[in-house]
C-alpha cells in the first residue's frame, strides 16, 4: 500500500518537474502558440467549408495557411515603410505646432495666466511627442527584430496548421484530461468559443472596420499623413468606450482652426458613420453569444497591453473571459451571478457584466 502511494507521489513529482521544464522551454514562443490556437478557432468554419469540397485535410489547411500568410506579409511589406515615414513627419511637425493659442481661444479662463498657458502647452506637446516617438520606435523594432519575428511567425503558422488539420484529435485529448463531467465540458467549450468569437469579431474586427472608415475620410479629404492617422484610428477603434473619436475629433478641431470648415464637416460625417457602424453591427455579431461589458474589455485590454504588448489587445479580454467562465461553472449555482447569467433560451452561458 505504501509502495503504491510512494509511486503515485513520485509520478506527480516527476510530472510537475517535467511540466515546469516544458513551460520554461515553451515560454519564449508561448504567445505564438496561443495566437495560432486562436486563429485556428476563428478560421475553423472556413476550413470546414473548404474541406467539404476538396476532401483533403492537408490541402485544406495549406490553402488557409497560404491565405493567412498573404494577409499578414503583404500589408507589412508594403505599408510598414510608408507608416514609418509618415510617423517621422508627424513627429517633426508636432515639434513646431502651437498648442497654446487654439486652447486659449477655446478655454480662455483656464489659460488666463501666461505662465500657466506655457506650462500646459509644454506638457501637451511633450505628451504628444512621446506618444508619437513611442509608436515610431515600436515600428522600428519590427524591422530590427525581423529574424525573431520570422521565427515567431513560423510557430504561429505551424500551430495554426496542425490545430486546423487535427482539431478533432486535440479536442478529444483536451476533453480527456479535463477534470469535469461531459455536461460541464460542453458548457466550457461552447462558452469559450462564443466569447472568443465575441471578442475577435465584436471588438477587434469591428474596431478596425471603424478605423478603416475614418481612414477613408482622411484619404478622401487629402489629410496629410493619412495612412499614419488611419492606423492610429484602427488601434483606437479596438478600444471600447474610447473608439476612433480620440483620433478624428482632434483632426476636425485642427481643420476648424485652419479655417477648412467643409473638410471638418465631411470628416465629422465619416467619424459619426464609424460610430453608427459599431452600434449597428456589434449587436448582430454578438447577439446570442457570450458578451462582455465594455468597461471590462477596456480594463483587460490595458492590462493585457502592459503584460503582453500589442497582443494584449486580444489576449487580455480572452484570459479574463475564460477565468469568469470557469469561476461561474465552479459556483454551480442556479441563481444568476454578477458576471455570468444562464440564458435558458439558448442553453448557453451569457456574460452579464454590470448591465
């Protein structure tokens, strides 16, 4: 009896040691593996569609991998040099912009003192300069770290390929090691899939679409450095609550100060259109799926940004969402929770953050 217990304990110790070593081994590429898994989950319906027509798992996965590579590489190859060039121009122009005079005309009481006006103007200029400089350095790092990024991209593609091709085997294996019953496992998989689609399509894709709409307005009106501003709008659109407004409103103010009222009005129309698209498409995409409150998404995105960098925009909300899924299943209560409520009509878990 004691011998059997000793063997179990030693097996657990060896398993723990190997688990720690495996984590340390995979830690440098762990984010790439996670991204590959998320992409496989998102594009799984496309894989199923192609597989039904050509009846070859390898060829179906290869087609999607090649399409994904083209979608990643082509924009980076052609747009990165232009964005870096325009970001440098914006950085240089920001050094010569007078922020005090327009602010004095808008808020005369706040800038009554000349000393206060100069200090606030210096702070604003310093903030804008550092923000643009930081963004420019990040773009420069993409080029300097190209060999590392290339290896990370290889890991993403290989993970993506094998998870697409052998997804049924991976799901079966994952189910076999989960310490839950079949009903609980089904809820976890359904809720995880729903929340992933909700975050990716309802937040990331729609946010970038909003940025593209505003970017079209920049190009149509011939705004200087339109590509750089469009990229900023796409990033800002991903953030809930903040949105693209933080990008196009300052440009509208700038156009009004320059006396270009017509362009300011047209750009305002593009900006409001991007907001309308958000209000129209998001309920359609997120309807009957797991939903997160905007405040929770914003907080988790900011936390993810500090922890994972740019990828935290995606990983932050997903990690928080999966945590609350497991937490609510662990509660196993009939009554609705603060974070998750059970939708009896769809028999799926639905997020109910602060609504």
